């Protein structure tokens, strides 16, 4: 505990020393005395001054007295005013000082040491209880645009605050005291001439209110300040306001020139003007308004700033082509001044200016005027030396020049295709007529003959029709001259002539070229013509006109080889014919062109449709010239499908006016044809057709085919008829009738069966085809008798051997079966075969013979046939068989084995009975090769290959066999 006390006593000692120092310092700083407050409500500024304090730094505190709210508190360095020996400080309030009472206190400060506060000083506001009415501050304040202004409203005693409006805008208010409320308006826009209203209203009664007006504008700002002299003595200064200050009346800007107020300052043509009686050389202009002031300077010598006044009392002496303009000056000092003057001439809306110079200039001579024309003249001048500015224009003077003889008319001629024409000339303009035209005189005359004819035409006529045929009747010249003269009150013009050719030499036709309109005209180029010594004429007119056309033309001097034709009368969609003539009226070249092509104005005319078998043919007429409105480039053909068009073809060229739609099936169709130019298509012509493939055409085709076939058959028949001998020889040769040999009448004896070289039949043994071999069929005697009856009464030798008929049996599709020598079978199977009477001259066995197993029925049939005297071949015994199958060929390899009894010649034409054949064990009759009596050719082919060929032929047809037999019976 003693140690703790010994350690703390130095700290206590230091604290005591500091307290003593602080008390001593505080006792040295005295509070400010005699504090006084002065307020300026216009500037919202409070001036504070005081005495004493023994310091240079002070704390200042400003409070709203009623609510004790701090408005300002800061430590300030305030110097001592040595004159008054007082401290002085100014403070500007954001709110008007009338809004509420403010309290001010001040104390001295040295570092952290401060004195006591001074006594409180109060600036009384207008919200005291004694002021019971509504109040609004500030009143009629003038403030700069773009700034901020605070307004306050003091509510009447016993009333309730409602709102404050700035113009038409309700503002948010801040409470300053029990009755005082404030608003702050920022970025204020310039007000109108009467200012901007600020209104404070009661919350319950809207008619209880107070208001104020604020004027928002700009301080003055000037430019273009210059001083000049008009009379070489006084000065006139002008300047321009860069912007309107928006302040008017007593708040407007006030000007002073060289410290002399410009009481006569006025605004003329957006420039302010102020005049002084004497030129001073150096000038200072000052502008002042409630928001500020602005000054500008200017300096110059008087001779460098001369701007003459306007010439007075202008007058003129007038002629047809010129006039003299005179005027006077207001100041005599101008008589020695070198002037430059400018005269302005106005006529028909055109203005021209001419410049003249001279000392004390008072008159000028105006040349190159036009006769009978109205002019408006005015003049102004300036100093020729050290030119400053043009002076003012004089009053305008109206003059009219005198009339004169007209100019030479521009004449041309146009010849029609029917040898008529017209002489035409352009109407004279006002500048060409030089007065009112009274008439035109046209004279036709012959250069080589003393013939002349004159006609007088009224002033509004510019065409004279002519008939070249009638003129030819009075002159022998190839051309005549036409001269046109214009007349007015001053006289007549020089004659204008044109050559009219009466007899045009035959020349090759001139081909028209197309020209494209561009840059406002038709550009033309041609070659220079040696005969055009006086120039060229280019004429043009509507291409649809062919008689007495409205022609325009333009003339060019010699040497020109190109030009651009322009006219205000060119119309789109119109074709123009352009021609180039020499001055002697000789046609040199032609062009045609459109100013602007358009789509055709109508559809193609005369559209027709027709059916040609399964095709459809569309045809149409040429587009009329008046409807083309451009070069027809071709035609588009469409198929109309509901509301859509399907293009079928495109025909190029104006002359292509036919289109065929191929392979159209049955049905109804609509086709549309459109002509087109470079500008587009026309509206289109539509036509319908119903396609029917008529049966009549089919019938006609069939009849035509049948007719062609019949004609072919008739031709073939005619040829066959004319060549019938050749046909009969080639296809149906005569078959010789059998002839009886003398040896047949001899006594019957043994038959010589030795074969001759021509009666052997070589047969290829192919047993598989034996069933299809031709067989010999025995013809009953009844048939022979019938044939004998057909022969007639011809005597037949009964001693001759019986003849057999050989049939080439018909092969059909029916199953093949053995053919027995039945008379009915023989006749039925030989309908289509050749029939030949044959005699067997030799018998030999053949491998090609068919061997059948004969049953009892067959035997009886054979026996019956034998009993009727039919042919009975010799037979060889053979073993009987139960079936009818062919015997294998091995059983016939040796001829002697065919019959066990060997060969026996037939000794009689009586056939052996089947029984006898069975007794000899012969399976079937053995027949040799038949031959014709009068022929050595075998009826059966002797070539082995022919049998092969027959075996390979189809079994369903008997024609090949018939044809082979037919040929085999032909004569050698």
C-alpha cells in the first residue's frame, strides 16, 4: 500500500498543473462583446460584427429560434477590421430571412481552448404570432436560369398548411417553425414575360392562399458590335444579343455607349442600334440588367466605315434595247466620294445585277434590254475605296422598254405519205416578238421560175397546209421555197425560209434505229454529211401519228454530229419517231424510241383456240400500236389453274403469235396469253376449251387402215392375176394324169418285180415316228364308181390294173390313232390332201411301214374292202400280236424277213383277204413305193434328210407336209 501511494503522486501532480494552466488560459479568452446583427432580405444575408475575444478564431452557431434547430455551426478565422476595430462576418441564408427567427451565438477559440458563448442575438422572422395572415417569401425575386431558389410559406394563425405550387407543380415542403414551411426549386427554367407564380394554399379552404412571382432569366451577352457612318460625320453602332435575357419591362437590359445612355436604342432586323452625333473612333458598349452586365469594344477610322444611304428619287429614260437610270443623294458629301453602285434588274422572276463605278455617281446606262418587256430596277452603292458594306437599296422603279420588229421565225416543213404536207413555224416568245404579233405572211416561190404565191395568216396560226401535187402542176422545179415573215406594230421580221422538195429521188429505204432515253433526252449520233453545208434539222413526233402530225424540231449548225433531244412534251409509253434532215430537207437518218417503256395497255387481240387431235393450238393477233407502249419482246403462255398461272412457254419476238400445247388429255382447260415489254406484262387474254378425243377420229383411222389393207390386197390380187401362169407354175403345177401302158393289155403273167433305178424308195427307219407316217388308204369301189361317173362316158379299159388313190392324210390336233383302210376314214382324212391315181410297179419291204395288230373287226373291214374289188397288197406272214403298237425296227432289218414265204408279186388286182394274210403269218400288208404311171419320180421323197425334216416338224399342222408334197409333184 505505501508503494502504491508513492507511484501515483507524480500523476496527480501533472493533472494539477494542467488544470491550473487550463484555468489560466480560459480566464485569458473572453467572450465576444457587443455582438450586432444586420440583415438584408433581398440578398438573404446577415452581417455579424463584435468586439473583443482576444482571438482570431471563433466558433459561430446559428439556430432557428423557435425549434432550436442548428442551421449553421463552424469554426471561422475572422480578421480584425483595423478601421472599426471590430470583427466582421457575413452569412447568406438559403431560406429567405422572413421565414423564421434566427439566433446567433459566437465564442472565441485558441486551439482547444474556448471562451464562453456570447449573448444570443436574434433576427426576427415574419412568423411571429402578431402576423396572423398568410405570407410567401421571397416576393418578385429575379433569379438566373438554371439556379436554385428556396421559398417559404407562413400559414395564417389558426390555419393548416396545405401545399405549395411552383407554376403547375406541387412541391414537397419542409417545416421550419410552427407556422413556416419551405420548398427548394432547382434547375429553374426561364420564365415568360410575366414571371412564374408560386402559390401557398390552406389545406381546408383553397381560397385561403398567398402567392409570389419569380422572374427567371439571363444576364446580358452581346456580339457583333460595330460602328459605321452614313453621312461621313455621325456614327451608328449596331450589335446583336446572343440570347434573349427573358427579362422585360423594368427588368430589361439597359445599354450605354461610351458611358452615355442609349435612350434611343432599338431593335432593327434583329440588331440593336444606337446613334451618336459625332464619330469618336473608339467605342465601348455596356449592357446591364438585374442579373449582371456585359461590355464590348470597337475602334475604326471613319473612311473605313462608310456605308452610304439609299439613293433617292430614281427615274429612267427608256428605249427599245436600253435605258438610262438616274437618282439623287441625300448628303452632299457624297459628291466627292468614289462610289461603286449595283443595279438589279428583275423580269419574269429572273434577277440580274450590273455594277458601275464613279465619283459621286448619280446615273448609269443600262444596255442589252429586251423590247416590249417589263423590268423592276433598284440601285445601291458603297465606298469604292476601303469598301465596308453595301448601302441600302433604293425604292424599286418599274419600267417597260419600247417595241421593235420581231425576230426571224423558226420555220420547218413536214411531208405526209399522201404527197400533202404543211409549213410550220414556232410561235414567237415575248422576247422574240418584241411586241404584239399582228399577222404572219407566207410566200411560196420557185428559185428558177418567176412564180410566187403569198398568203396572210392571223397571229395565232402557225401552220400552212400544202399540196405537192397541186404545186407540181404550176412549176417544173424539183423544189420550191417557203418564206415566213412575222409582223407587229413596229414592222416585219426578216423572212425565214425552208426548202420543200417536190420530186424526191429514189433512194434505198432508211432503216430506223432504236435509241434509248437517258439523262433527260434522246442521245443521237450521226455522220457528217457533205451536202449539209447549212446545218441539220432534227424533227420528232408521236409515232402513232401518220397525217398532219404535231411536229417538234431543233436546228444545228454545220459540223455537229451529235445532240441530245429534250422536250417537256415527252410522255412515258409513247413511241417517238425522230428524223435527221439536211438543211435542204433531205432525209438522212431515222430513229425511234420511248421516253419510258410501259406494260401494254390491253391484252392480245383475237385470241383463238382449236383442238388438233390431242394437241391444242393457240393463235392471236398482233398488238395494236396504240396499246403497245413499248417494244413487244414476246409472249408468255400460261395454263390457268384456279387462281394460279403456270407458265407453259415463252415466245420471243413480236411476230411469234402461235403456240401449240402438245399431248393434252380429256378435260377443260383455260389458257392465258400475255404480251410483255421491258416494263412488264399486259393484263392477259384468257380462253377456255374442253378437249374431247372423238370416236369419229378412231373410226376414220380404222376405215383408213381397212382401206389401205383392201387396197394392198387388191394390188396383190391384180399382180397375181396378171402373173397367174407364173403363180400356177410355182405353187400349183399340173399333176399328170395316169396313162395306160400298152403292156397292161397283155396276158396276165408273172410280174417283173425287178426294181428299176427310179422306183426304189429309200426310207430312214425311225420307228418312233412310224405312227405319224403317211399311210395308204384303200378306196372302196363305190368311191371309184362315183369318180368314174364324174369322168363321164369315157371308156375305161377293165383289163388294166386297178389304180389306187394315194392320200396325204391330214394331221390335226386330235390323238393319233391307226388309220384303217375304211372308206369313210379315208375320205375324212384326205380332205386337205392332194389326190393322185397311182399304180404300184414294184413291191419291197420298207422299215417305214407301220405294222399294226389287226383285230377281227379290222380284218372284216379289209375283207369287205377286198370283196368290193379294192386294192389287195401282197402280205407276209407274221406272228399275231394283241396290241397295236408299232413293231420295233429290228424285225425289219432284212427285207426277206418281212414275210416267211418270201416275195411274191401281185398277180391280180384282187386283194387277198385278211384271213389269207393271217394264214401266211404276215402282220400287215407290205406296200412298195407308189409312182405315177407317166412319171419316173417317186411320190414319196427319196432323201433321208427329208424324212428327218418331216419328223421334226410340228405335229399340230399339216401345211408343211402338204406344201412338201405339192412341190414334190411339180414337173421337172
